[in-house]
C-alpha cells in the first residue's frame, strides 16, 4: 500500500507532462497551415474580349430555279467540287426554246426589211439630188428607214430577253467551290424560285461571333484575335477583325463581329463552333498577381502574403486585368509570394508552411 502511494505522485506528474505537451502541440499545430505559394512577377498583360460564334464561308451562293420545269440532267452532286460556270442542273421545257426560235425569226425578218429600207433611202436620196423625185419622196424614205431601224432594235432586244430566258433552264456555279446543297434528281419537277443548289468557296472562311454590347466599344477593325474551334481544341488560329456590324440585337444584346483568318486553314468547315479572344489592349512589363489570390472586404482588395513564414493580410490597389491576372498598382513588389486561393480559416500571423499541390493531398 505504501509502495502504491509512493508511485501515484510520479504517475500524476508524468500524465501532467504528457497533457501539457499534447496541448502545446495542438495549439502550435492549429496556428500552422499548409499553403501553396505563387510569386508576383512582371509580365505582359493582354486584355481581350471573349466571344463565341460559328465559321462561315466567305462566299456562299444559294442558287434557285428561275423557271418551272423538269430536271433533264444533273451535272454535279452534293459534296463534289464544281468549277466556275459549270452546269449543276439543267431543266427541260419547250416554251423558252420555242420563244427563242420565234424571236430570232422575227429579228432576221426585220433585219432584212431594215436593210431594204436603208438601200431604198440611199436610192431616193441620189434621185432627189438629180431632181428626179420630190422632197416628200425623200422624207418618206427617211421616215421608213428610221422606223425599220427602231423596230429592228426592239426585235433584237426581244430576242435577247428570250435567249436569257433559255439560259435560265440551267443552274450554273458562279464561282469555283464545293457543292454544299443539291437535292434534286433527273425527272424531278421544280417550280420557279426554289433553291436547288448551294456553292461554298472553301478557299476563304470567316468567323462570325456575337459580342456583348458592353464590349463592342472596345472592338476595332484590324485588331488581332485568337480562335479555337470545338472540333480542333488543340489548335490555335490567328485572325483579325474584318467587320463590325453597327447594330445590336434587341433580344440578345449582342452585335455581330466578323473575324478573318490570318492564314489559310485546313480541315475547317462552315458551321463549326468557334471561340474567340479579341485582343484590344496590351500592357508590357506589368506587375501581375493571379485574380484567384485577390479577395475583397469592405470594398478593399487583399491577398494573403507569405512573409517571414507567416500569413499577412496585405491590402493592395489593382488596375487592369484579364481572365486570369490583375495588375498590381500598390501593395506588392516583384518576388513577393502570395497564396493562390484564400481560405476562410486563414488568420493574420498564422505560420505558413509552403507546399506543392501534390503535397497537400
């Protein structure tokens, strides 16, 4: 019993020491946080307007049937390349051809009559000079010649109109390109003004994007842009602003902006979805910090700065920014280290142990 009484004070002291050590460890551990760190540095700040849209062919021709008729032949199929002037579709109808023959016959008849009237006027004019015919005979011959010539011009114009109508029996490619639409076949009856073909010039594409009305004042023709296509996410295409449509859609509150590729591109098709960043300002050698590092309290911007191994709530004044970085005007210097993502548990003066992203997991 006496032995037990002698041992108890020793165990009590030992437990007290363990308790104090544990408390000290927990207190110390609670004031230490593992954080990642990024360095404030100078770099070029590139400000851009983000927009989405679609690829369009620079030249597109929707071709319609100008006359009603039955398709007699098909010169090219959808997806095939056509040359400028190549017949894509031909129609079969008797009326235009018959009208051309009638107009040509009338023109040739009038041409012969006009020739006769001209010869007759020359003959009468010579006779009048010899005193063999009267002034009235000369005036009548001149009038008949003039009437014949005027009627000849009318017949010629009518023949041209009928020949133009005959040309309307064929649908031809206005320029070289790819046939993107051709949905008729031989024997089909097509009514006038029906779209029967579409030709796309694949040598030149533009990107049509919708820009928010708040960003439109920043856009100017000639500005450079970077384009990414959903179909080719690993490629970047250079472009320039070629057109800004001066009208805002009342529903979407956006305006159309056209971007032209800086160089010929391969593998691109009309209709592809595109994302564009239109660069409107560049600031070389700008002190930058990540936007994710900055947080606001009571309309003041702060970052968690790592100074002498501790967290410091550092106020700062910011300027221009892009999607990822913001300009630092006051509060930080080159080489300062800050926490990239603030956390609610951070407190002024906490010990900060800098780790990599992999060490935190």
